[in-house]
């Protein structure tokens, strides 16, 4: 079982470059999420998609865009990378659980450095 | 806004000793609460979750947590630490009708032989 797959695992960019982080899940989950993890800050939600065709901003959306390509795939794009976006990025997915909260399943992360 | 507080970014515990990680949440409505563990260079794995079925929740790897509404707490414990418990632990909260999670800042656990 692959679960949540993120590509690439590592990336180094120069300031101003653009790139897209890819995420795919094979658990038939409706909801998908993008987080960034910085030392001492925990995980902060960037964007999420409650279902195919919908996306919403999270806590720290500035400088990012997302695309829910289909039910399986949810990509995160940095249009003009800045050093402040150096971080570890995690994608997660979950099934909807309005009565009992469903846990989120995480990928292994993309480690992004912006010089 | 929902929030979670975890005190003490680094926690050192001797092998065989009690592991206690504290989590307090802010809420005026019943929450769903989770503990996740992150091993080096990996994503987060679910340890356990509270969804109002029982106040004492047992998870994987011998961990358990107790929900105390009066104290707005969901502390994580393990009676006897093992070297393999060295990892970062996150408490998170969400609410009915909302699958978004708010995470605490995490506790880095170091196990001393």
C-alpha cells in the first residue's frame, strides 16, 4: 500500500524560481491537505481540498497556489519562491467523517530549500 | 479559533521511565483530539484519537491518553520508555463537521539509556 506519495523528496531552488510539488493518494479519500513544517512551529495548514473540485485557504496560504487535479492528486505550486518558503512540506488525505473525525494520513514530505 | 498548547519543546526521559507529554486545547464545543508521532525524515503517523466514545484512549506502541474536559487536557503517557520512542510527538484538534486539524508545536522526545 503506497498511501500518500509525494514528489520530489528533496529540492533546491533559487529565489524567484517556480515549482510544483506533487501529491497522490490511493486510499480513495475525498479530502486532501498541504502543510508546511518549520522548527518549533508544528504543522501549519497551507491549503486544503474537502472534495474534488473544491479548494480553500488554510492558515498560511500566501505565496502558494493549489490544484485538485482529480480525486487522487493535489498539487502545490510556488510561483516565485522566496527564502521564507524554505520548509518541509507534507501532503495528507482523509475520508470525510462528520460524525467521528477521520484521521489524516501523511506522506513522507518534500524538503525544500530556497537560496 | 481552535488551538492546542504543548509545553516543553524537548523532553528527556530515561529508558524505562514514564513518558508524559501534556496537551491542552481551547474550545467551547466538544473536540476531536489526536496524537501523532513523527520519526526522523518521515511523515506523521497516528498514535491515537479521542472522539467521545471513551475518555481513556489506548493507542499503538503502548501509548495512551486521557481526555479531561474539566481541565481541557489530553495528555499522552507511556509507563515505560523504550529507545524506539525517540521521536517528535504532536497533539492536534478538530471539531464536528470540520476535518481541518490544528496542531501543537510538538515535543521532541529524547530517551536516555
